[in-house]
C-alpha cells in the first residue's frame, strides 16, 4: 500500500531523464495509425467523393429528351423535370416518375431505340 521511500525518491529523476524518450515512443507508436488513415483516405474516401460529385453534376445537367438508365434497370426518355423528380417515358404512353438520384447513367442519343 505504501511506496518504499527509495522508489519514491528515484521516480521524479527517472521521469525527467526519460521524458523525451517516452514522447518519441508515443509518436512512433501513433505513426502506423496515421499512415493507415492516410492510405484509407486516398484509396477509399477520396474516390467515393469524386464519384458522388460526378453523379451530382450528371443529375444537374439532365435535360428534357435525354435517354437514361435508372438504378432499377429501366431505360427511358426524360419528358419532365422538377427539382427532385424526373418523369420518364418507358414506352409510348407509359410514363413513370422517379427521384433524380435513381438515374445512374445518361445514354447516348438513340441508344434506347436500338435496344427495342
């Protein structure tokens, strides 16, 4: 329960002498963690952010008459646009309304007519 007087007298001197070594070992111990975070950022986080930015730009650039593919696999032509919804004509007389985020690809003009 009590610390021996010999140990208590040498503890402050040991802490002062080894203080810079403890800090260096702490930094060296944290280095792998920092390196893993940097690698994770460049391998996973940054490409995902770029992909989201490109998708947002594609969604904002939609115009009436564009031929698109949706996340559900539907192909159609954009007939109406609103702030958060898009109306697609799947076939003559058949229209569906989708959220803009459901569109995954803008197809080249005439791509849908070649599929039919």
